[in-house]
DNA sequence: GAGTCTCCATACATATGTGTATGGTCTATA
DNA sequence: TATAGACCATACACATATGTATGGAGACTC
C-alpha cells in the first residue's frame, strides 16, 4: 500500500489549497481534513506551520516559478523570445502566482520569495530588450513597465472581453517589440 | 466627554488596521483591543463581522477611491490631465489600495468593490486617451496597459531605486502621452 | 520473531476568535 | 428628577486553530 504520505504530498496539497482557497487556508487542520488524515501526519513531516510555509515557498520556486524562463530559453529561436514571452505570460491567469502575491502581503517569507523571483524575471526581460536594440536605460524602464503590467494582469482576475485583452497585448508588443525594426532605440 | 465611539470611528480604525496589518486583522476582537474598548461596542454598532466588512468597503469607496478622479477633473488644465494622472498615481504606494486588492482575493464583496472602481477608472483613462488623439480601439488597449501597470506598481512594494522608478514613469508617459504631438494616433 | 523505525491517530492543554444575553453607566429630555 | 435610550463591559457557550505527548499498526532488519 502506498497510502503513506510524504512531505511532498503535503506540499502538493499545499499548492492546490493555496491556489483555490488562498493562503488563509494554509493551516494544519484544514489541510489534514483535505488529505483525509489527522494532523499527526502533518506534525510528523513538519515541525510546525511556519516550517511548512517555508518548505512550500521553496517547493513553489522549484516547480512553478523557475520553469517559465527555462522553457523560453531553450526552445525556439531567440529573436522573438520577447514576443513569445509576452504572449505566454499574458495567456493564462496564473492563479497560483496571484495567490502567492496575496500571501506575500502578509508573510515576510513569502514576500522574500516573490521578490527574488521578480528580480530574476526583471533582469531577464531587460536583457532581452537590450538584445533587441534598446539602450540599457530605456530597456530597464520598459522591463519595469512590462513587469508591472504582468503583475497587474495576473492579479486582476476580471474576465476581460477576449478581444480587448488581445488588443492590449498586441499594443504591448507594438510598444516594446515592434516588427521590422532592428534598432528600436535609434529613432 | 466624547470618548463615545461612533460607527465611523470603527470604520476609520478599520482602514488603518487594513492598511498596516492586512485584511486578516479585520476581526472584532483585535480591532476592539486596538480601540481600547471591548467587543460590546463593536457588536452594538454592527450586526456581525460581515456587516462591518460591507460597511468598510462602502466607506473606502467613499473616502479614498473616488477622490483621485474628482481631484483631477476639477483642478488644473485638462490638456495634460493624463500626464498628471500618471505622475500622481505612480507617486505614492497607496498601501490601502494594495491591502484591499489582497482582500479582494478572499472575499467576494471586496472583489466586487474593487471591480467597480477598476471599471470606473479604466473608462476614465480611456476617455482621456481618446481626447488626446488616440483612436478608440488603441485608447482602450493603452488604458488597459496603463491600469495593469498601475496595479502592478501598487502591489509590488519593492523599494525600487528612485531614479529607476522615475525613468519607468517617464517612459510610460512617453508611450501614451508624448509631448509635441497633437495626434499621437496618426503616426 | 524480537526489536526498531516509520508513519499516523488520539487525547489534552491552550489560544483566539465568534455571537448573544444581561446588566451597568452615562446623557438628554420631558 | 425620573426615565428612556445610547453606549459599553462582562460572562457564557461554542468553534477552530495550535503544538505536544503517547501509543499503535506495519514494514524492515538482524
């Protein structure tokens, strides 16, 4: 029988619960109920709730956050990496990310994890922009705007009209990655 | 003696607590402790916690959310209203707004209030953009981008370098409200 | 096959929250 | 100045969470 639970099982359930019910549900008692076991299991795998939270944030960085950039860096031709990045980032809602950002407002540990991810992505976007011809100063500024917009998009789960949303993304691309220009900085 | 408390006093404390400690602290017991009274007062002014939450959201919409647009519409010349809007919106952190957005992830009532405000502001921004010469379709798209960026800015309380932030805002203005062009849409 | 180790259930003490019932203390007012 | 009403304290029953202590069921080892 493999009805034994591992720490990873708890973490998986943690991400699921976080995504659907938010960080307020990340407690031993409700989680155990969701897993169909008692809290005895929880407190065997984790010292306390704080330790579980820390482990969950590590787990998230590993399985969710790092993948996006990695996927983009390997596959496809690198010239339109920026355009592809925008399209994929603004494609789905990324509910888990949104939940973690809400969490980050209340728990310093989560705040720290989000900040780390943000820094990584920001500098990556800036490097893409520089590679496409923008001067460093404007590349940083545009990366900031892009990332702000991404965060705003992720957190406003308002069901926008499909077309309106597509238009906004197209406009975004037109701004930072116009086609047919090799050196967008040299206007 | 005016040490009697009114419902408004509780709401003021509610906004303060929300801003500093987040929506998780919006409970009768901690609030009463912060006010230096017992929960007896709370339950006299409000039927229950849910009623307090609803009242608080109404109060917020009244005192905080509606002011921004109103202030812009009255004072100043209307030509650079857009530029002024961007500068003021991206000036301070708007911690209360951020807290409410976090709240909106967990309570449908808060979600509803935020959505209403978002709609109002979005359409106002779009109208400003149209007035400055952008064609309607692109005005909507840019309004969306601007607002996404605003939300992202508000929620990432990361201490950005002052200059970097100014650069980003300048870039934002350059994108949607370039100087010396009367018809930015007609490129 | 006795012992050990892993994993979980159960029970307990404690903390913090809710909502209600009841009574007390001011203040205005007739 | 008696009285009604606004405002608050206190006490109770209840719910949900935490962490610990203890013990039990299975598998694995020697």
